[in-house]
DNA sequence: ATTGAGTCCTGAAGGC
DNA sequence: TGCCTTCAGGACTCAA
């Protein structure tokens, strides 16, 4: 499931191919993903040169030379792959085990193609005027970028103040901190030694001043995201890097998908538990997460 | 305003 | 073996 580290991995993988390249054509194999493609999507992209490939939370943003921006969200199962021309007709060697029936978008460049594949179609793409980027609803609603300087204990304490919801639900709320998903929230909470079901407001502390726990949580989130990016993301189900390589951070999970296995914290003798919280699986160690 | 439940989708995994 | 059911989850919409 692409969360921030996976999207960043995809960005880094695609950048050498996309930045500076001209789009010679776009082929849509269906009219929508989770959302419909905007009107004249292919036509508005054709002939444009990509000037920059950036990321905001789990969104990829390709800036174009005419001021437009192509926004892509990978949903749960979206991935890009790069193919160089000539594309082998009828050959499946380069599809890397992906069902070509789920190749929904082909972006043709002068010297190759970038193909978007998404079995579950929870992703989407849209095209907006760059000047309106910050006003786009789904981007404007996003909270703090967790790898930015704006993400610090004081800010997090302010966001959590007065929240009745659980710590885990608060961290999954993209309007507070943007880019975390189920896996990295579980991992960060374990690293910080914090129980997922405690009230988020408790992390705000008196006068909304950050507590030691808030400081720990900020560090844990940063660390786990940076380590995951360095590992090329986590390959669960079908996340791969743009060059088809697998990320390997899943081997460093300490709680996610480890129910009934021993806690990996030094000297902790707890057993990892799985519980459903807000309709999502939460993995945690009841012994060392308080 | 905040919060939680329901929804979309397909492939993997488990049960019989 | 194979069919059937259940589950996974990001982010939207809706309702309390």
C-alpha cells in the first residue's frame, strides 16, 4: 500500500525518465479510476514538457511547461513502470507479473513510455492549473508534511489538543499529518512506545505544550519514514519501485502483520496483538506501548 | 466541528 | 482441486 515512503520511492524512480521529457501522447484504457479523468485529459497533456516531479503527502505532482500540473494518487494498488521503446508487441516480459488488463494509462514520451497500472483502481489522476495547486480541495486539506521542518512536537501537540479520537486515528487523519498510512502509523507508535487507542488529546499535554511522549512520537515518525525511503519502501502485495525492483522495508516491520509474534524491542517479552480499530487492523505490543 | 461508519475495487488467502 | 467467503486499505461521502 503506497504510503509516503512508497510514493517518494516512485517519485525518485520516475524523475530521471520524466523530468525534461516531452509527452508525445497519452492513451487512456478506461474513462475513470476512482474518479473520472478530467475532460480532454489526453489532449491537454500532449506536447507538454514535464519540468518537475514533486510529492505532497501521498500525491505525485508533475509540473508541466504550460503551467498545468498532473496530479496522481496511487490509492492502494497503483504503480508506474517505465518501458523503453520499441515496446515489444504482444510481449509480456516487461509487465513484471502485473496483469496488463490493469494498465489504465500509457504516457508516451519521445524515447519510451510510463505506464500506470492499478488493479483496485483506488488511485486517480487529474490535471489542474498550477496556479490553483494550493487551492485544490484535496491538496489544500492536507496537514503537515512529516518530513518537513514544520513537523515538530509543538505543532503536533497543537493539532492533538482537544481531540477526542484515538492517537492512531488522529495520525491517520491526512488533514493533521499528511502521508502516513496504517503501516507506518503502527510502526511509529511502537517505536515511540505509545498505545494506539489512547486519546490523542493526551499527547497535547498541559497548555498544549508538547510532552516527552510527543517528542518521541515526532522522532519515531521521522525515523520510520526516512528508514523506509532509504530501503525503497515496503513491498506488500504489488508495490514496486519504478524500475520494477522491490522495496525491502517490510523486512524491518516490528509490529505490522506480526500478530502473535514476540515483540522485537530489546528486553520486552510482550507478544504483538492485532486489534481492529476504526475498521483497520492495528498491530501493537501491549507490554511496551503505553 | 468532529468523528465514525459505509463505500468503492480486486487479488490473496483460508476453509471446506 | 476448486469454489466460495473474507479481508486488506486510502480517502471520499454521509450521518450522528
